[in-house]
C-alpha cells in the first residue's frame, strides 16, 4: 500500500478584510490516492474554489496541514510553490486562461519554458501533448481562432505537458456547450485511465461530477458528503 | 530561464503596441540625442579654440597695460595706469634676451576709401617683426619695415578681403587709399588667413606702429606682443619682462602678461563647464523619458494582469516575472538610447553642415555615457513596475478582467 498522493488535515482558510473576517474553509480533511478521479461539488460560495487553489499551491491555508507526495507544502515559500505548480500540477480553468497573443503551441510550451527546457525539446513535447488531446494540426493557431472546446483542449495539453502528478480543473466545462462539455469530460476520463494521472475537478454540474470515481460535496466550508462509486 | 528568449518575447510585446512603444521610446531618444548633440557642440567649440590658439603660436606672451586680476572675480583694473609706450617695447628688445621678437601693437577701427568705394576695417599698427611673430605673411609687395616705423611713413599693407572690395581685379600696389582722412600708399597685400577667434584677418590693414599712434592720436600702445625663444622659457621670459618694465614704470607692476596657455586653459575651463551644463540639462530630459517608461510599464502591467496570473499558475517564479518586465523596460530604453545616439551623431554632422562656423565633435565618452545612462534609466524606472508585477497575487490576477 503506497502512501496517498494528497493528505489534507484540518485545512482552514480565512480571509481578513478591513472590517470583517470570512471563514471560507472550516477544517477540511481528506486524502487522495494516486490515480484518483475526484469531483468536488457544492453550491456557489461553499469554498470549493478556495480549496482547489490550496491544493493547486496558488494559495496557502491559514491553518492545517497539506502534504503532497509526502512533503508538507502549506509552509513553503513562493519559489518552492512555483516549482511544484510547474512540475507537479497542471491547471485547467473555466475561462481557459490562454495567452491571447501566443499560438496554441506556444501556450502549451509555457510551463516547459519556466522548467528551463531547451527550445527544440519544448516544441517536441508540446506537439505530442497537443496530439494527445486530439489537436494535431492546430498548433499554430491563436486562441481566438479556436472554438471553446478546442481552447480547453489546448489548456489541458498545457496542463499535461510537464507530466504532472495532478490535474486540477476548476469548472472546466463552465464556458462550453453540452456537446463540448461531454467531449472534455470524456478526455479527462480517458487520460485518467490511460496515464493514471490524478484528476480533481471542481464543478457544480452533477452531469460533470458523474464522470468522477469519487464525489466530495462541500457546503459552507465543510465536507458534507464524500462518496466513492463502487 | 533563457534571457535571450525573454528578450525576444519582450520585442514581440513591444511590437504589439508599436505606436505606444515608439512614443515611450521617444522620451529617451530625445534625451540621448540632445546629450550627444550638445556635448558634441561643446567639445567641437573647445577643439576649435585649441586649434585657433595653436595656429597663433604657443610661445607668445601678450603684455597689456594695467594690472588685471586674473584670479577670482571679474577682471579689475587697479591703481593709476601708466601706459605702455613704444619705448617700453624698444627696452624689451634690447634687454630681454629670452625674447625672439617684440611687436609694439596699436589697434583701431577706421574706414578705408579708394576712389568711390569704402570699407570699414581693423587698422593694426605694427613693426616688421609682426609677420613672423604671428606667422602671418605678406604675399605681394612688402610688409611694414622698421624704417617705415621710424620715419612714420604713411604706407599700408592690406588684407585680401579689402583688396577684393576696394580694387576688384585691378592691382592695388602703389595706389593711394584714404584711412580716415589720411592718405596712405599701398605697399603690399597679405596672404589669406581667414577668421580666427572672431577676428577676420583678411579685413585688417597694417600700418607702421608710429603712424598708427599719429592716426589715432595716442602716445601709448594697445599691447606688446612678444615671442619667446622657446616654450620652455615662458616663465623665465615673463620674469625678464617684469624686471625690465618695472624699472621703467617707477617700480610698479602696472601691466599684465598673459600667455596663450593661460588664456587657453581659462577658455578650456569655461567650455568644459558649458559642456557639462548643456549635457546635464539634456540629461534631465532623459530622466523625464524614464518616467514615461515607468508610466507605460505600470499601464502595461495593469493590462496584462491576467497574463501574469497565468504565467505564475504554470510555474513562473516572482523572479521570472520581475526579469520579464525589467527586460521590457530596458529594451525600450536601450533601443531609444541606440536610436538617440545615431540621431545625435547624424544631428551633429548635419549641424556642422548647415552652420559651418559651428564645429561639432562627437566624443566616444559622450556616446558611452549616453548609452550607459539610457540603459540605467530602463533599469531604474523599470524596477518599480516589474517588482509590482512580480508581487501580484496569483488568484486575483487570474480573476482579473
């Protein structure tokens, strides 16, 4: 039995504004095994995106412990967190977050650039990553020339390109029509099965959550339901 | 992270907003161009003056009546002044053996008339030694002789321009001209010399010094110009002159001896200060250019907040973002600097072409300083915006619309 990929223990996150303090996460604990496919659901304002940001190392918890691959990351500095984001985590966003002036290929290359990989190797890796999401001949198009579904595939290719342990998708189908949504979720499912990459999807759409093997429901900053299929 | 690739990416970013990038650069371009241009004019003037002095001879001393304080404060004539006389010059010639030539010198303005034409000229009363002391020779005919001086003859040697104006193509030798109301016989024509230190030597007429004293109704001399046997003896010669003249002037040092070197170094200092002041004023516009860069970088960071968030999410460190924006501002200022240097060099050449009297000299140190300064402006005014960009919150930047 290998140790879990992620151990979250009593994660709290509060935001201090000038007059009020908002407790968004009030003690979240769960573990994620490598190769899992998890959906985090909950109503708006439940704290699921904040949880996602903490798991993604772009935010740090106010209290609690977050162990990723056996290492405590909740107290790491910016440089160490940037390294983890670069090498171990791939992000997919609701609004794609592609650089508009860069080609699809250049967008996919971006994490490799910050990983310090030489140019030619970068290009090769980015091309094969684009191929793995079914976009072989779209590399030189700019994001504005791509459909929503294609943009999200580019974003997934970017998330995959550094062979991360974990892919985090925040409402990945939120800006897509139902057909594209289905395609994107099927792609996630396929990647999960083929490459055993761990996937966590934040969504409020039950149809999307249905693709996952485990669904965690958060309400008001606490886990209300944690349900695995079969 | 590869700096070259960051640089190429920054060029692409500047290309996206071509007009904006150019306008931002313009501040630096104008600053650097004016630094180069003004410094090159200052340096040109300095070199020009140096050359002029060198052409006059470096072993000259000029004795003027009256004691002029040359150290501190404006020139001040003190005490009662005993004039320099022709006899003073003769005494120097006899007793100061370190002097090679002694020229008693009288200067005045007058008009020269020939038939119905007249011309305003500078009239110089000299002796024969003037020619080789000043290195300015007669070309046709003969120069004023010592005999002419003693006999107070009314003879004149005229400059090239005076010949052209009054005589055209006809031969002036042995013709009679009127200087003021006095008739003079033309005995020679000077070689062409041109303008030197603001005096047009081709518009000068030379007459015997004693004749000049009569003409201007004076007993004294304007100056005594002496040449020393060698440059090394300038100080000793000065002492000799002082001792000879003091004896004749009731033991008072009521005259001033100026060497070309002293005048040159004074002028050099003035021109250097002028150059620095001009360069400094131009430098201020460079700083204004830098503020322009900072302003645009802040705007650009605001516009690209989302981009910064994305870059951070995929693994850019604070340092990476800092370097990216710093390189962009340095690229703007350096490109502006290079364009400014080229325009400055071109402008200096053009200025000399349009105004030939305005000498310009583009010095390497001015180019180096302007370049280093423009790069530093990019660094200095780029650090704050870049630092701001690197410290943006990742989550908020990703949400930024």
